[in-house]
C-alpha cells in the first residue's frame, strides 16, 4: 500500500470517528454567534479530521485558536492558490487613494494597445477586478506562468464588458499590467514593489510569489504563499478597514468597495467572495456557485456580512465583521474533496453539524464519499508546484524542500 493510499485511509478513519461523535441537529433558523471554547474545539476537530494543516481564529484582534496539524507548522509557507486574488483588490484601494486610478476608468488609459480595439477599449478596472471584462480567460491558473502579462492583454474578447462573469486568471494579469505601467511611471516601482510598500510592509506581513509568469511578474491569480498567522494578520487589517496599531494605512471608506457585487455575480465583489444571494439562473451559469460558494451565498444563517478569500485545496480566509472574527484555514492541494465550508462554519458558529439534507450536491453522500477519497491523484488534481517552503529563522531566507 503506497503512502498516498495510507494517508487517504487515515482521513477516512478520522472522518468516520468524527461523524460517529455527533448527532446532526435540526435548527435551520439558528443564527451564528461568536464561538465558545467548545465550538472552537468542534471546528478544530473537524479541520484535523479532514486533513487541514492550519487553523487560526481571531476575535476582536486576539488569537483565540491557533493549531497546526497533519504536517502544518507555524513557520510553514502555505499556498494560497486563488486566495492570492484578494491582494489585487486591496492594491486597487491604495491606487485609488494615491490618485492612480478610479474603478470606472477605462484600463485603456494605461493599456494604450486597447484604445481603439472594440470591446477592449470599454473595459474598466471594475470589470477586470469583478471578473466581468469579457477578456478571454486565457490559460488555467497553473499554466499562466508560460505567458507574460503583455501577452495576456493580447488575448481576444469573448463578450461585451459587464455582460458575463468568468472566473479566470486573465483579468488579474491584465489588471496587473495596467497598474504596473502607472506605478513604474510614477514611482519607478513594479506592481509587487508597490504592494509591498503600500500594504505588506506597513502591516508587517510577507507574501512569497512562488509562481510567476514568463516575465517574472507574480502570478496574481494564484501564485502567493503565506504563513497562516500572516494571512490572519492581513485579514484582521482588512476587517478593521485599513487600521493597524492605531495607524490608518488606507482610507477606511474605500474598503466598502471590496464587498460590492455585480449584477452578473452578486456573490463576488472586488476580488473577494461575498455572502450575497444568487439566483438559480446565476448558479446555472457559474460553476463555482454550484458548490460551497452558492450554499454560503444563499444560506439563511451564515452572517450576511461574511466575505472571504478562497483557493483550491480549501485555502480560506473568512472575515465576519459583525462577529469581529477572522478565520484562516489551509490544507494540501486536493483537500476540497474532504472539506465542506458549511459544515465547518456550522460547527464553529453554531456548535453543531449540518443535517445531511443541507449539503450541496457536491457534498458527500454514501456512494461518492469513498469514491472521492480513494481516487488516485492525477495530473489534473495535483499541484504543478512540487515543493514546500520553510522560513529560515536566522536570516529569513526562503528554502526549497523538494518532496
């Protein structure tokens, strides 16, 4: 029996033991609340059982739970996958405050190649950051590294700006190229340097871009790695609308822009997923709404102001302003097969499991459960990045540990 099969069987046993320890409660109208010690323990147990490696919960800026299991460590840099996308949104807020752009500005003011090119000339920064630009989706996130940002902006259009939602990397990389041209002209800084100076350094966190495009620019749609504690600190800064240790890094009112959805997808704001109801038609059109995201969006008990950064493998940063909560949860690639957002949130915020009927169609049932757990990994569901990271305590150098 190979190592991967042993790991999968271990998760099966853990999940079975976890399931036996609870009786689902039928309390559909029960609302979320600040977790007690017991509720934190339930959520942590679930996270461990489904293969989670990190779990950090902050309440009112204080860490109330921090746990590393299944190979996770406090100093381990974990992939954020599409959780990386949220940095583009907050960088836009800094750029607005600095007078570099307005969301309704046409990107062609910077990407001059687009000025006289049909629909491309109509694309705004809002379209790019809400993923409604109509720009061809381009390569999958893992393949974006084979193109330059300049090649991305040459992709054709697939529709009129504002008429469709397409979850793809091309929007972010085109936005990166547009903003970078301005920051280089104004400050002599790349996008990455501007992000570091305006946001990361002031709040005291580090982001490592393990995946880059062919021109060495960061793969903004999915290339970032971060420790759980740093990601939680970033989330707490966002929850506090740009305030940290008494210093306002970005104007507070601008953060409201992050949580304004579009008519094409009300559940997606300015690079963040939102708890906003979506219609059956929208769920049918947008595959990502056919699973956990759609269930969160239409939930009758999840806090209305919850918003989140989310990536493949269930890399998650939940922010709930009304409960003053920030939650980070990370896991290995492929963990989306085992982890259910609503199950975790119910344990954390209500103290009990969901009824089986409350799971979405991509949740576990008696037949697909074992099929998914025993499925052999393939090139389609394995990360192209075959290395993990650790920070060296002495000088902060990044070490690569090949698996």
